[in-house]
């Protein structure tokens, strides 16, 4: 169905455990979803595969946040079939301007080569999509996201669905009732402010 996405509608939907997806790239038809079971990555159980840990330590990418939010969304939409429509991009960019949507970006020199974006409400982060133009760039962005969320006091990382790729990082499925309970707790949490650059020492973390 055709829906005008506004920041208020998006925030209300996420707070109730729902998220929108377009029918296709240039469609105004939007559907709302609340999967049961729901995919999450428990932040205290996040697992980094050995080869990826080595790549993160090499600092092959310059990793920053919110340098090019819309560009990150456009990167995520670069696929044959996508639910990230023009209206979705416009709506989430507006949410980003208000401080509720963020990107984690991997850069090489002046090129955006991978990243992810999502929505943050209280202590909950709702991961939306990721992309790579250089191998493993999105995975590095995910590592940086998780350690940023841990450090700033977030307690819920929602992946919506799970894939074999996410299972490698510790993603699990939980029943809708349990998810809604965790969501209610998370959105009430006060967290530290989001920042442009976040550094962490992987050798001192699990």
C-alpha cells in the first residue's frame, strides 16, 4: 500500500517493533513488517571470525560514522532487487538529520567502499542494510558498530531477520513476545551521544 513515510511515523513504527520496506526501488508501495521470530545479535555474544579480526587490526579502512549517510543508503540499494526505494532514502535521510538514523562507513582514500545504516532509539539500534564495494568492508563496519554500541550503553541490536552470514557473528532468533519485551526496555535507556569517529583497541576486547 502507498504510505507517506514521515520521521514521526518511522519512530512510532520502530518503537512498536515494526519496520517498512518498499515493493521495489522506484515504488511508492510500502509494507510494514514485524517478523516472528525476530533476529538480533546479543551484544555480549558477538563473535568476530579470526580472519576478520586480523583485517580489522590491519586498519585497511578509515571507519567513520555519518560522513555520507545518504551515500551509504544508496550503496545499500545498489543491487538488482531492493526494498530501499527513493521514498525510503528520503525518509531515512530526514530521520538522520534529526539524529535518529546513523551510518557506519568504510573509506579508502576518498572513496566510500562499504558500510551499513540503521535507526537508533534509546538503547536500541535497528540495523537496516549493509553493502561492500571492497571485500569485507561491510563486515568491518559491523564490528565497529557493535563495539560502538557496547561502549555507549546500547542493549539491543536488532537485525530484523537472520542470515547464515549474520549467524557467524552470533545472531539468533527470539520469539516476538520476547523481542517486544527487550525492545520496551531498550528504548527507555539513556546512552552516550553518537560521535563521528570512534576508536577501539580490538586486542583488548572480546
